[in-house]
């Protein structure tokens, strides 16, 4: 998708024209349209084949924000793709400050996972953003940022959508190394041998049931002064989660290819931060394993020792995410000396029971850092919602035979999982996003295709940029 910016209303030959219409403008459209034809509500569409104009509703004027425009631009792009139009002019003279979200929304809407489809869908070839001359420079800069972040989200989605027979810890590490070469990031991969030697007991335990061994992938972006401690972005990347010996039911198990999405958010964010040349030190840490049952698999009752020497009693091998993250968070704290740690993980179905598929669960041990994360998510247009870390949850996961157990039962499942992770952050400012139900969608939405959503990339980029 080639994106250009212009201040002239250049003749839009063979390009569809996208017009954003707040609800109060609906009645002023010419030729007049009925409310039934076009409501003007957010993402409502009205297309005229004669003029090639596509009106997109923005809803109530007072509520219009970056999110409204991002979604509306996405819905417009999805529609144009559907009717086979490949070029668009976006009339943005009234909304120049939303050039970033508009470009981002169109880039996100243009992506579809079609590597294995015989029939490919139409892709948008060119999009021209039209603003007034005085807004051109600012719109260009914002649009370029939106394009970079949007492409990074799509990159995360594209890796996340790969099935587990093709994308497993080793091939994920290969992909990260390629990213390192492309973007001048330093990538270090701990393979099984190195993990064993380094005593990463969590990754080894979860990965030992699979013939495809685990990896810890460390990606460094050094944009800040040498002395600046990095912020650590940690991601769960279980390339397939069968549950292991505590095996999952068959229904929808195929969705567990998306159990790597926390790690993919980190991968995408690192790509964007490198491309944007953000002047901060950042370390991305991806804990990757395949959780399989088998003769070599870890078992309920096993007691394992994490990278920082803590002992975990395994109750349920399906609570594997927290076990690999224990190692990764400890590594961020001890080896990277992170000033703050944020982890993203498709950690619990219970988080979905609590919040539905409308927000990620948000936990923190540090109010000041937590506020930054909340503000970043708000600005990025990704919804996260505060959840508690009462000491009761810590009681619930105390073990009779070790420091901690990996499951505290059904009640408060998202919170006990977070309390588990908190143990490994110790005194380092830490935040955790449980993205289990935000990471993928089974069906197309108005502004985004089905599959991995890339949730988290935008919040991470925003967090680091404002850090
Ligand atoms: N990967 C799952 C969580 C998940 C569920 C992600 C649904 C996306 C959609 C995680 O590893 C898991 O299995 N969690 C268990 C924890 C339990 C065994 C304590 C869960 O949520 O049931
Ligand atoms: Mn699991
Ligand atoms: Zn999992």
C-alpha cells in the first residue's frame, strides 16, 4: 500500500473518495439520503457507484476521537477491498489531526493472512491523504508514524497467524534473528543447551514434552545513553498449547496457535521502535516453547526450579505460560537490570470470563509505572482494564512442598496467575497484560480481518516513546 499526502484536490481518476461524516452532517449530504440508507453512526457506510464516493459515519461529534477515525478508516478500507477497488483518496481536510490513526487503520484493514489461500483478496494499492496546505507537514509526519506502527502490528499478526507445524520456537528464533539483521537490533537466542546450562528450569520443563525444543529470545534496541537501564518488554510465546499432560478438550484447540501472541506483540513493538529510532534502551524478551504431552513431558506434581532459584510445584501443566514467564521476568530483572518490566501473555481463559473480549486485564505492582501503561494504552486506542493483586491471591498459590504452585484453582484465575508472575518481578516496577481474549478473533470485524489482532504492539510502542 503506497501512501501519499497532498493538499490539492487532484482529480481522483479511478480512485474511490473516502469522506468522513459525523452524524450531524448526515442531513446535509447531497443528494439527500434517508436515515435508513445512511445513519451516520460510527462505521456506517454509504457508497455511490456513480461518483465513487464512500461516506463513512463517525457517530456523535462530541465522541469523535483517534479511535473513531482509526476504525472508520479501517471499515472504509475493508469495504473498498470487498468491492475490488484498489485506489483511494481520503478527504481529511476537516480532520487533519487524525492523519496518524487514519493511516494506521487503513494499513491494519488491508492485512489478511492469505499465504495458503489459492484465491487472494484485493489489496489496496494506493491511498492519498488530502489535507489543507497548512496541515500538510504535520499530517505527513503523523501519517508516517501511523504507517510504521500499523506495519509493525501487521508483522506481529503475520507471524502469529502461522500454524504450529511451521512456526515453533526454533523457527521463531530464526525470524527474530532476521528481524535483527533487517533493523540493526541485537538478537541473542538461548537454545535448549544454553537454557539447560543457564538453569532456565521453567522453559526447560514446559518445553520438554515436545520434539521442538524451547528458546529464550532476547532482542536489544539501544537508542538511549549507555548508562540508561532498559525497559523490558516480555512476551509469552507458546507456539502451541495442548495443555500438556493436563490436556485440553479438542474443541477450538486449533486456536492455541495464538498462544504465542504476547511474544508476537513484543516482536512487533521491537520492529517499530527500531524503525522509529526511539531514543531509549529497550530489551524484548520472548519465552517460547511448545506445550505438548508425551513421554518426556513435565507432570503435575513435578517441582521445578526457575532461573532465579525459586521452586514451583506444578499442579496443572496447562498453566504453562506463567512457568516460562517466571524465567523470562527473572532474566529481565537479574541480567538486563531492567528499570521496569511489562509482560504480555495469553495467560488465562479466566480473564475472558472476567472482562469478556473487550479489554485486556491489567495488573501492576507499581502505581507510577502502572499509570504510564494505562496512559499509553489509552493513547494507542487499545483497551486495558485494572484488576486487583490482593495478598489473598498470593495465599491461594502457596504450596505445601515448594515456594509457590502454578495453579490456585478456578476462582480468581486471572488474578492468581498475575500474583504468580509478581513473585518473579520482586521489587522491579512491573505490569502485566493478560491478552488471552484480545489476541485473536474468530471472525472478520468491520475494521480488521479474522485471526491474530496484534494487540499490544501499539501500547508497547506508545509506552516506550513516552517513557
Ligand atoms: N493459553 C491458555 C489461556 C487461554 C485460554 C488463551 C483461552 C486464549 C484463550 C493458558 O495456558 C491456560 O491454559 N490457562 C489455563 C490456566 C489454568 C489451568 C490454571 C486456563 O485459563 O484455563
Ligand atoms: Mn495452557
Ligand atoms: Zn497457554
